[in-house]
């Protein structure tokens, strides 16, 4: 795997990072799923440990959360 990969497929956005120095140098992945019938974006954050076991955490963003996130990221990109 490349050190950083990003891929968009239909309603999915996948971001993988291998060798994240500030953590444990293991693979981290963020997957975001947009369901047209849902009012929230579904997010899955995964960290693969040294024994190749995936530890997953889920999270959801509302449209108001997403608007605030967009404003935050736009400020960061300036």
C-alpha cells in the first residue's frame, strides 16, 4: 500500500494512511458513506494493529455538523 491513498466510489469516500507516526505507525483508514435516504453521513474509522486486527469506531455527521466541518476545513486551507 502507498503511504497515503484516497478513493471515491459512488457513495463512499475512503482515505488510508500507512505509517501514521503520531500513533503506532499502523494503517489507519477513514471511510465515509452517504446514504441518500439518511440525514447523516456514516463514518468508520479503523486502525489495524501489529497483529493485523482491525479496531473500528463508528460516527455519524448531521448536515449541520458537516457545514461546521466545511467551514473549519476552509479556514485551515487558507
